[in-house]
C-alpha cells in the first residue's frame, strides 16, 4: 500500500516522488529529514520549527540570519511571485557553485526545460502543502544539464500569518 497522508488543508499526497533527476520528499509536522540529509539541512529545519507556533509556520520577519551564521553561505530566500520565485538572498557558497550572482533573478530567468519544470514543481509543492520540502539529486538520477549534486531543503514563510509569501532554503553540495 502506498504511504499517503493528508496535509492540514486535507490534500492527499505521498511522502516521496521520484523523477528522472531527483528525489522529493514533503516533510510532515514533526517528521525528521531522511537520515542521509546533511546536518546543515537538519539545523535549518530545527531553526524554522523553533520560530513557529504549533500547527503554524513562521513569518519571513521571524528569520534572523545572524541566529544561524554557520548556514549563511548556504542559505536562500525567495519571494513567491505568481507562477515564479525570485531570489532575494543567496549565500556565497550557492552563488559560487552556480557561477555568479543570482540574487534578484527568478527561476524562469535562470533555468529552462526539464530542470525549470522540476524546480518549479518542488517550490510549488512547498507552497501548496505549506510544508518543508527536501530534495536530493543523485549520481544515478543526474543528467547532463545539471552536474551539481546537492541536497536542498526549502521551507514556507508567511508575510501575513496565513499565506506563503516567501521560501527560505539551505543547500548542501555533495560534489
């Protein structure tokens, strides 16, 4: 039987989906990250959970980058914009890995094709489920378009206490 559960809005989803490129997992309330997740992602999830009231999710203003200095080089902050996401804060390690400044650019300005579709799906999953999303691409699922092995955790943030208006994230590069 397929492992399914409901999010807080009653939507049914399975915990894992596999694509040709990556593994995506919605992290339920109180659920840990997979054992293979890097400690940076675990630390960010713990920090995010510490900012939220039970059954809720934190606001963007609650995030204090100085509270997580060890994560700053790996951190992301994106604004939700209609059918896209725009980078507002990008750590130095992320910029270096992707070859330059990506702050101020949107996913559709940076990516294309299958990688864009999968990345948008990951971010819309975070917004739609109002839940953290763990993603990992592997050497077995990587394709020639993106040779950067990574783990990523993205987390919903509110601006008004109700709607997801931003996404915080942290990355770990494996190779």
